[in-house]
C-alpha cells in the first residue's frame, strides 16, 4: 500500500516556523503535536533562510529567478536556431554564385 505525501501550504509552513520560534517548545515536540514528519521544521526553516520571501512557491511553480532563467534559455534556443538557418542559407547562396 502506498503512502501519500501530505502537502502543506505556504501559510501553514510560515505559521509553523513562527510558532516554533515563539512557543519555546522543541522542534521535535512541535512536530509530534502537529503530526509532521521528523525534520520538517528544520527543512522549512532552512528554505526560508535561503530563499526569503520566494520560499515555498507552491506545486509546479517556479521562483521568479528560476522562471526568468528558463525564459532566457528558451529565447537563446530560438536565437541559436535562427543563426543556424542563416548560416545554411548563406552557404547555399554563396555556392550557387560560383
């Protein structure tokens, strides 16, 4: 039987991190009380420290920086294809003029 992985919203993660900071309880105790897996708070806190407001973008969404990089990579691919087509066309026209 497969276990389905629970998904937590960005708001829940932020509230849980804040609760851990202000409650005075240990992370493991809070994780047990909330029914979270072991190490979730540590992982969420680490993501928040690393990514700031861009942390926890949601399922299937990219962070703005990653989306911009992906867009630039697509544009680069198009420009490279156009360049290759022009090179081939130039080779064909210079060959026919000889």
